C-alpha cells in the first residue's frame, strides 16, 4: 500500500517484499517496469493487473481499493479499520 510516494517506499523495502519470488526490485528493471505498468493497474479496477505474475490492485481511496480487491463487507470493514489505525499511528509517530 502506498500513495504518490510509492517509488520511494518500494526502494526502502526488503528485496523480496515486493512481488515475492520474482527478484524483487533489485534486478535492475523492476521500478521501471512497475512505473510503466502502474496506469494499467489503475485502469484494471476490480480485474487487477498482473505484474511479474502477481495480480496487483489499485484504488484512489482505501475504500475503492478494498472494493477492487473484492473484499466481503465484514473483511472490508476490518481492512479499513486496520488501515485507519496504521495510518493514525504512523502520523502520530512523525
């Protein structure tokens, strides 16, 4: 999960954190391929878009992301509450 600063966040992750089993982003072309395919991920909506064999979803809001991932109502509610807590704790720590 990331916002407009996704590229910075990805570079700070462990190599296998992003798309496990694919070489992560340390193979030299990952960030470029992700950047090139991001518009397709956004356009795909609930269909998702495969990047390196992993279906990837996007949304302009957490609610839209949850819908695009096909989360059931209760799971979506828990997801949104958890993400709200994580964001709140992160902001408080800054």
